C-alpha cells in the first residue's frame, strides 16, 4: 500500500487536517498534498535542495481549498509549543518513536538508506 492510500485509509478516505513535511523531498511533499483533506494545510519544514521545484496541479489544488505554508523555525512560539508537544507525547498523540530513529554516526549510510526507503522519517545521528 502506498503512503497516500495508507493515510487516506486511516482517515476513512477523508485525509488529514494538517500534514507536515520535514524532508524537503518534492515527491513526498506532493504526497502530503494528496492526502490532505479539503481545506487542509500542508506545512513544509524540511529544506529542499536549492534547485528543487514542486509541480502542483493547479485545477485540483484550487477547488480543494488546501493551504501550503512554508515555515521559519516552525512558525511557533517555542515557550508555548514545546510544552504542548510534550503533552501530546504524554497523551499518546505524538508518536515520536514512530517518526524518529537514532543511529550511531558510523551507521550514517544505513540512516540515509532508511530515510530514502521510508523505513524512518527522521534519522538522528549520535556522535
């Protein structure tokens, strides 16, 4: 099952209210757009390559009311948002263990492979 189908299936076909892209990979950003619900938001946090482009099919984009937003350092007030994220984690609403995987720095090639294959979303290298 591909990512868009899986997300749509998990949301009874409706899609998510908000999707965050932390990768900067245009193909994944496009999938975020596809699985967002009508009037949903797509927030880009990841930094793409300098020459990256994102081809958005305008007719389907315009009739869905979706919003695409870039961010500067998350566009949040850290004093408010960090405690909120901690509470979401404690409440089981932010499954960090499903999003982040730690790798020893010597295993950086495995970390890259796992990110490209989708095995992990965010690889963190430990020095």
